[in-house]
């Protein structure tokens, strides 16, 4: 294979011509790397990985030179250091580390390494700055693949509690829009004290506070993962507010069957109400499904379910394992979905369906 060199009985070396766009970065027109083997067969097998590794490193070095402050450069610096068998350490952390740690990094510098490699090994690439107010949007972009099946209403429900968590953190630290990297133990403790005060005065429940902490912990983990930080700070680890051991369990009571029969199934009970809202309510009564589970179903999928007289959807237990449940469409369900039986119909968001209608309740 081209690029293999062997002098005498020594080991094979790989020789590669540097692409023109990287000559200025590499400082030379050819790169030679030892393959550490005297076997021609094994050397041939190692060539593709060696070529790819060199090209990846050249791309990373060019990125460090052209855009040193972007997130991709920060990830590139970590990859360069990782290939030398070390974890990336910012210069500030390296100054606090034992002297031996710094000396090891100097020893990893090879002859011909340029200034970009030295900057990466010595922690000279700063973590990209991101303000608290930008955290939710950044995490949402990073989680776009996971959220790809959510509709607008589901995305809103995903987004809003995370925005609330960020607002509460900012409020607890004096409404300061600090950098995400500045969220230290002191800031987290202020966030906890903010909620402790609300819980102790009866304005909030421990579960509400703990949801805030969970959302912040998750978003910070996603953010640091997105920039490739190997040893990310875990400032929210173990943060939480214990529940009141004397608090009695409280749950919403079911609507009595007799009441539903007398009120909702009475003749003319829904006169003047949006028909789609009535359909959703009747299916909910018959199946026990949440109204959002019904309204968020794609139109054609619901149409097929009605024709087969079954209703299949995912549900989650407390252990967060997704299950499938098949619910027969019986009673008033098949006759209550007249507006949804047209294949070319359009399905509206549930919030807009009920905007002009008031469902009778007790």
C-alpha cells in the first residue's frame, strides 16, 4: 500500500503528504508516523486508521487557530489531549494541580508539535461562554433528536419547567445572568435556600423544589456533554429537599360514575359546545385516557383505530418503562368521533379545541 516505508529490518512508517489547506498548520508538506510493527500485513491494516487520525488532528488544529473561542474548538482541544493519553484540564485547574501533572503534559509534546497542540495540552482553550438565559435554548437544540416526535404543545410542556428552573436560579442569585461555568456550589446553595424558604412558609411543596433541581442537573449535564467536557462539574448532585414525614398523602378524587351519567350523558348536555372537544371528552370517559393522549394522536392513526375499534397508546409506570396498552373503543366512542372519521380532516391542538368551549364540570 502507498505511504508505507521500511528501512532495513526496522519497523514500518507511514508517510503522508499534507493537504494544501493544512500546510500552514502542520508547518511541513509531509508527515511521517511510525506504525510500531515490522509486519507488512499488520502495517497495511493500520494505515487507514493512521491516515484518518492525522486528518482529524489537522482539522482540529486548524479549528483551534481559526476559531479558538467556539464550542467546536473546545471539543477539538479535548480530543487532542485525549489522544495523548490525558484528560483535558483548563489552565486554571492545571495551576492548582501537582507539578508532576504539568511536567507530564510537557513530556507529551513531541518534536514538530505546533503552538495549538501546546495550548491544548496546557489548557489554553477556554470553555465557551454561555449565559444562564441561553441554557434552555442550547439544551433544546442538543436534544432535538430526542424531542423530534413531540408536537408544539408537548415541546412547550418540555420547555416551560426548564425555563422556570433557570428563572428561579437567577432570582436566587440576585437576578444575575451569570455564565453557566460560574454556577458553583455557592450559587446552587442559594437556589436551595430560595426553595427552602418557600417550602417552610407553605408557598411550595418539596416536590416542586426538587423538580427545579432535577431540571437544572439534567440541563447542565446535557450542556457539558454537548461541549465534550470529560470531567464536568456536578454541582447539583445530591441537592434536594426532603418531604415532610407528617404530610398526609393527597390525591384527586375520581368523578362519580352517577354524576357523569346524569350530567355529561344527559340529553342536550353539550349543546353549543365545540364537537371535537365533546369527542375528546367522551373518549376519555369511556377509555380512562388523558385528554392530551387523545388530542395529540395523529389524525390518520386515530382514524385507523376507530375503524378497528381499538385504541393503542403508550403509557408510563412510576419506573418510567414505556408500555403499550390496547383499549377497546366501545360504548359511545365510535359514534362520538364523527368529525375525525374523514381521512382528509385536520386535527387541531387540544388547547385550541377547547378555547371556545366550556365542558360542564361539577
